[in-house]
C-alpha cells in the first residue's frame, strides 16, 4: 500500500464525520427556527392572558402591536394601549419593586382618567404562605387596587397601613405588599407624567395607524 492510498484511507472517515456534522447542524438550525416560532406564539399567548387579567372589556385593536415605549425610573417601559372607536381608553404596563426575596414584577391596567383597572403580580420569589398572598388564588388582597387613583387616594396615602397608608399588609410579611404598593404608586405617577403621549390617538387599528387626535 502506497502513501497516497494511506492518505485516502485516513481522509475518508474525516470526510464522513464532517458530512454528518453539517447534516446535524442543518437539522438543529431548522429545529431551532421551528421552536422559536412556537416559543414566540406561547409568549404572545401568555402576554395576552396577562393583559386581559388587568384590562376588562373588549377592544378593537391588537394590544400586542399597539405599543409605545417611554423612559421610566428603572429603564424603558413598554406600554400596551387599548382602543375603542379610534380612541385610547386604557393602557397596561409592567412595574416592579424589591420584595423580601427579590424583584416583585406586576402588570397594571389604568383607564384614561388614571383609575386602576387591575393589578396582577406576574413574577416573584416571595415566601410561600406569607408573601405569596399577592397572588389572587391565595388572597383577594390584589383586588384592593381596583378603582383606586391618585385623585382619590393621595400619593402620601398610597402605602400600606403600617406606613400610614390605606392598604392592608400581611401578618408577618409587610415587605411584599409594601413593594407592590410602591411599584403601583410609581406606575400611576408614570401615567400622570406621560398621559398625553400615552393617550395620543395614533394607535394601530387593524394594522394601520389612525390619525392623531387631541386628548379630551
């Protein structure tokens, strides 16, 4: 057997392995692309569920497409806007504050008059049996925000009762409700500060931007 034959014998397994590697990479890329589509659809479903929990009623626009992004105290805030008859009637956005075991992230809905439509905690690491009472399945406490506004309850009173406010705290767990109240208060202040831009009627209706109108 000469040198050229030996080289051919050694090169063949390498070529086969290289081909298998290319086929595997291609298959993984296709699977990844398909998986990304499924993940995006699942994320959209979860987001729509979160939006409907704090935004009662029916709206004519696609909430996931009609958004504005504005600067907030902790970075950019994506705001989802709900429209009826071409007008923005409510907005939804995330807020957060530090709880006992980490950030407590909530989704809050506000109507155009600055009144709370609903709040749901969507992420937390609080102690089971204590801090997790922010979940509606564990307690009705989270519903105490509904109908509240800074016009009805002053910013100074928008706190737990232990801090001189109007909201109940949990027995043995004040830090968690304090965090939620603080974040919601910050969200209402954000809404008041950015109301003009949030309610400008240039929302996306059926995939097309509508004309901007003055806010009544």
